[in-house]
C-alpha cells in the first residue's frame, strides 16, 4: 500500500497569503517598498489610500477612505480587526502601531435633530460631520481603543487599551482610563535614535535593490 498524500490544510489553519506587489501598485494611490498586505483585508477605494515603505496591514483590517484620503507612513503596523472609517481623512505617521480592533472614526452622523441618519437616507436629508484624524509618528494605539473625528494623537503618544479618544493628545504622553487622562510620559531619545538607525540602514538596502 502506497504512502497517502495528506490533505492540504484549510485556510483557517494556514498563514494568510499576501497580496502581490503588482496588485497593490496597480490599485493603490501609492505603495512603497517592502509593504505587506494580507488577503482578507478591505481597502476601498484603493486609489485614495497610500501605504509607506515596510508597512504591514493584517488580515481583517478595513481601510475605508470614503470622501477623504488615508495616508499611512513607513513601518506602520495595523493589527487584525482594526479599521479606518467614516468618510473623512486619516494620516498615520512613521513607526506608529495600531492595535487589534482599534477604530479610527473620521466621520459620524450628527444626532442633534437636524436630519435623518444612516446611509439608507438620501444625502440631502442627512447631516454627517466628516473630519480628520492624525496619528503622529511612533504613536501607539492599543487594542480596542476608539478615536473620534478631528483628533490628533501627538508624536510618540500612547493610548491605552479600550480608551475613547475624544480630544487631541500631547506628544510623548501616555493616556489611559475612562475618562481619558494622562498617566505618564514616554521617553523619546532612544526611540528616535533607533528609528534613525533603521531608516539609514533601510535607505542603503533600498538603494541596492
């Protein structure tokens, strides 16, 4: 009796495949070097989304630009289940980290009685406020946090898991709790030194390609 060939593992038990560079560069507004985008994410409309060098977009991430643009810098990680939505604009700086299940909400319905709500209603009968979110370089937004429209998270700032960010945050400050309060300060010198070293090394790597 010959050796039997084992059945291939189902997708649920296998690493998610990556979108090809050709697919990304054909669809996206910009796709840098070394970008990893796992199949199973959703990026729409792709021509309004830019991904910088060495950025990684996990399976299950939703990037919905709507009427605005989404610009993601270099060495950014968007963990599984995170999303950008709301129809406004979003910018995420270099080396930032967006944790699992984070919601970056760039627009929302206005619930002041001035209009009907939800996208089943004709646009002239709705009132929607669309704004912008900016996440600074080196910032970290931990699991399950919600960031509301027209918020800027300063360079190197840290947002604790599950927080609701309804106001702009200072650079290199650490925030947590309900309501959101500053609980510490994050040292910047070593982080900026390492980022500079990596960027210089990557520049040499890319020039040799």
